[in-house]
């Protein structure tokens, strides 16, 4: 297989800097003698307004790639750029500011704060950033994920799909330049999963949101603009707008 | 931020109720001990003051220790929540502020509850003091307005300072930890733990060394301090010991699946185990350290008396007896017990004098007969000069030979010249007065013992019968045993006053830690049940683990307590000439059984209620 080492994904609008760019990024774990290369010289640029799915077998480095790109993990080598700014060596305060304004997260396990209502969860990032939180803005965002009615409910009173939509609303309330999603449909039934994917699609199409999404699910990957395949910490393949069947077939080849 | 605190408060009430409870009890105990101490000082009840000083010290120590360890534990338990906040954009400072504002809230709440509770505790404590005779029956501690400020300071102070270090560590939580299932930090043996562990270990070793040079008076507070510092040291170092005990359990329960699982859980939850064990370590160290010291001192006094006294019979009566004139009696040495108030005046400079009063139990003796029934020789001066307004003191009294002691005997002020200095003793009796220094009327009312030596060849039975008309007659051996058992009653009284409520506090803290630990394990229990364990097996697993943790507390606490016995062993060797260490086996047994019972029952109860819901509903829930 001819594995392109450097990959550019998605449409480039006007030739500006990519929303996120990884340059020759490596991430190693363990000791010198027992080295695990979770990422091994990965270069990739995620263009603004694009939705990219990252796929690969278990242990291929998908999650590590996401964490490194989002500044949650330090890279062992290489550079990470967020809309052209190098965040590789950013300190904790700078990364905190990034999380408040330019990066949003959605996870498989929702990670809502159980003691807060949907509304309070959504407002939390703005509050933490010390901003005034207009109730209208919060309601608007909740309405955009179809949960205006349930804004006073706590997470445990919501279904999995609803919780995930609250989590998406929370990620979107700061209008981040990139939304990182780690298996966002992993814990959902197929109907809820479809709803969440439709929501993400709308965000990309209507607002030009950039999304980087790690997933196992070929159907989820097929909703993205393009799919990137990882294996053993390297990018080994990519496909633009594939069908679920194509994705499944390529994945099966990788896992074989 | 406060809104967030409040909603977390509602969500994780076990954590917060537990933390508030520790603050509340700490405030109550310190406030009560302080109020009683102040009242006792105003009333001049010397014995009670010394006791209450130690009680206050222990209460304050326990409040700081238990509150800070509980708060640190609750912070550690919430690591994942805090990481989630960081992920949502909270800065480090915000995490710290959140925790500190929570601590302030809990501190205020604990104080508000602790102040009224303190009044109840004060009632209980002063009843105890009256009942054990350390203060007169009419003693009633008085409320002081300023105590509110002190209590609030303690409540807020211990809560905030308890969370200070923990919040700094918590602020370093990496956001990524929110994404991992286990929130527990890998490194439990932090630099701070090493630092305090080694610092306090060194402190307790030096206290043990100092206590080996102490007299009987200083030995008790020193032993208590040594036990406390050792307890802090070992609690700080306890994460090192947890895996060790886990291994012992693993070997003991080899082949059993539950045993293996319990061992693995201990290994995995080092911090949880260490936190649960911490109050138990202190409790056991205090109980064993103190009772061992008191018993050893009592035993050493007995050894001393056996060695020092030369006599056959002892007559217990009032005032002087005519025992000397009974046929067959060689020597009859009366000693009258007489309370004497001494005042010491020291010049402070600038025309200021500082006067200190002290109540002592003096023995009024016939110097010649005393010398013939006691082997101990004065280290300075001579008993033959004990005539008129003179006194013999022990070496630790602080009065050198030739100085004058201002004493009040009965209703008369008498200056007494020190003519002899006796060696330090555990048996008590710090001052000897000659008979002619005391008015006859006062002497006649004083309780007395007369040590009788029989003439060679005298009929012991006949002499005993004849002495019966003066008072109760015992053999010397019987009398020593009896005074030892009286001494032991006093010791038990001291133990009860000092450790009664403080011990209860520590015990509640143990239960508290077990409850907090279990509350956070609902999901883990649910997962265990989904993987095939029955509810009964989960409960048994929790019981096994909690016993392992109790074992850690008992072993380390026992170690800390036993360490203090080394000092008392050396002190008794130096003073009584024979190293005497009495291990309080009964108490040890009660403590071991009690700890296993209390910890076991709590963990069975909490595990049972934590597994009440169907496992599926919990294991599925992300939060």
C-alpha cells in the first residue's frame, strides 16, 4: 500500500491557514527500551469548514491524534498549529484560554456535569471564561440541538442521545474554530446516533464548522466529508466522501 | 462558582456531610475543652488543668488531622469531576478557588453546627471530670463570649488549611484525566507525603528520646506527643505499606477469587485505603501509647515500692497511731497524707514578681522511723535534719537544697527550709515534712499509713491482731498491690478524660472515611456484579478490603503507640532501676476487635446500600 505521509483533507477555502495542522507529529510512551509509538511522524492539515473522520483499528493512535491536535497531550516531536498558531509549547494558561474560545470537545461518554441542568452545563464554559451569559444565547444553542424544552433537566433525566446533544451544545456555545469529537455516537442507539450525525452535518454545512471526529462506526465516518485511516501511528489511507460500505471494506483490510 | 459548589454539594452529599461532620465535631471538642480549661484555671484545679491541657491539645490536633485528611480525600475522590471542569475551560486558579470556597462553606456550616454541639460536649466532659473527681461537684464551666470567634476561627481555619494542599494538587489535574475511566492519580506517594512523613518520624524519634529522660510528671504528655507525631508520620507514609499488607492478605487468602480481587482493589485504591486508615492509625496510636505509658509508670512505682520499703505490715488509719508501743513491733513509721499549697515567687525584673501556686500531697513523717523503713538515701542533705520547719523534696521538684518553700499548712503560712533532696520516684509523694512542722489538730485528721517492722521472733498473727485496734491492717505486699490498683483507677480516669471524647471523634472519622470511600464505588460495585459477582459476594469483597484497611490502621497505629513505650522503658530503667514496659493486652484486644467490628459493619452496611439499585442502571450511567 502506498501510504501518503502528508495529507491534506477537505476543501480549502481561500487558501487561508488550515483550522488544525499537525506537522510531523510523534507521540511516544514508555521507556527507551519499551517504547510505544502511538503517533509516528504524522502530518495532516484539517481545512476550515471540513468534517474529517479518523478511523483505524484499536491502538492505531486515533485518540492520541485527537488529544495531541486538541492540546490535551504534549507531543514528543513535531508541531501542532491551530489556525496557523503554534500551540506545541503553549503553557497551561494558554491552553485553558484555547479551550474556552477556540476548541470544543464532544466525547463518547458525554461528560456532562451531573449536578448541573442542561442549561447550566451549556452556560458553564462561558461562565468559566468570566463572561456574562445571556440566557437567550444559551437557549438558542439548546434550541439548535432541539432541546429547548428540556433545558431545566439534569443529565440523568435525559436519554443518551439527548445528553450527547447537550454536550454538543456546550461545545458549540463558545463558537469554537474546531470541534473535536471522540466517538460521539459510540454510546448511542442507531436512531440517536443518526440524529447526532445529522446535527453535526448541519453545523458543517450551515455554519462552516470544522470537525475532527474519531470513530469506529463506518456509518458515522460516511457522514463526514472525508475519512483518514490510521494504523500503527501512521496515516495509511484516506478517502473523500466514501460510502459506509467502502469505509467498512477499507477498515477490514487494515485490520486483517 | 459558588453556584457550582452548591450543586456539587447536593450531588455528592456523602462527601460533604462527612467533611462537615468532621469540622463540626472538631469545633465542638476544641471549644468544650477550651471552655472547661479556662474555668478550671480560674478555679485553680491544678490536676484538672494539666489533664485538660493535654485534652485540648489532642482535640486540636485531631481536628486538624482528621479534617485535613478527610478534605484531601474528598478532593482526591473528585479528580474526574475536576478534570472535566478543566476540559470545559476552567483555569487552574478556578479549580483552586472552587475547592477553597467549598471548604469555606463547609467550615462555616461545621462551625454553625459545632458551636451548639460543643455545649453538649462540654456538659458531658465536665460530668466526666466531676464523676472521676478531678474537679469538685459544684464545678460548672462558664460560657465565654470570645469562644465564638475562636470556634469560627478553628472551623474555618482547619477546613481551609486542610484543603489548601489538596487544592494545589487538584489544580494540576490534567484535563485528559476526565476521559479516562479511573480518575485516581497514579502517584500517591507525593513529595509532600515524603517530607511530612520523614519530618514527623524524626520528630517522634526525638520525643521518644526526650521522654526517656523525663520524670514521671513529664512522661505522659511526652508519650502522647510522641504517639501523635508517629501517627502523623505513619499516616503520611502509609501508601508505602498498603501494598505490603495487600500482599499478606493475598497470601492468607490464596486460591480464593474474592481474596485475589480484594488484593487487586487494595493495590488499585492505595489512596482510598490510606485515607481510611489514617484516623484509625491516630486512634490506635493514642490509645496504646497512652495506656502503655500509664500502666508502665504504675508498674514502675510498684517495683520501686517493693524495692524501697522495708516492713511487714501496714496500718491504714487517721493521724498518728500508737502502733510503736505494741509488743513485737520493732519500728512503726507513720506517714500522714496532707495537702499543702506551695507558692513560688520569682523575680521577673523591673520590680515585677511572678507568683505561682501549686497543690501537692505532702507526707508527714517521723524522720528516724522513715529512714529505717525506706531504703532510698537522699541524693543531697540528710533526713536527720528534718526537724521543725523543714522539708525534704524530690529531685524533680525544682527546689534545691537550702532554699525555702513557702507553704500553707492547714490555715497557717509556714516557710520550710529544704534539708534533704530525695531521688525522683514514680510512686509519688513529692514532699516529706517532719511531724513537728504540722499543728497537732491538722495532723490528727489526716489519713495515714503506718509501715510496721516486726521485731525478730515476734508472732506476726498476734501483732496483727493487736494493731487492729488502730485501723485496717494489711501485709506490706497486700498494701502495695492495693495502692497499685488505686493508682490504676486514677490512670483509667485520666485516660477517660483525655481520650474519651477524642477517641470517639477519631472513631467517627474512621466510619466517615469508610462511608465516603464506598459512596464513590457504586459504579465499580455495579460492574463487579455485571461480571458475575452476586450481591453477597460484592458485600463480602468490600468487607475483606475494609478489614485489610483496618489491619493497616491497626498495625501502623500499634507501631506508633509501641514506639512510645521505648521511651518509657528507658525512663523507668533510669529512675526505678528496672526497665518496666507494660503492654496493655486487654485494651489491645478490645481495640483490634472493636476496629474490625466497626469498620466491618460500616463497610457491609455501605456496600449493601450501594448495591441496592440494579447494576445495569449504574454501570451504564456515565456519571
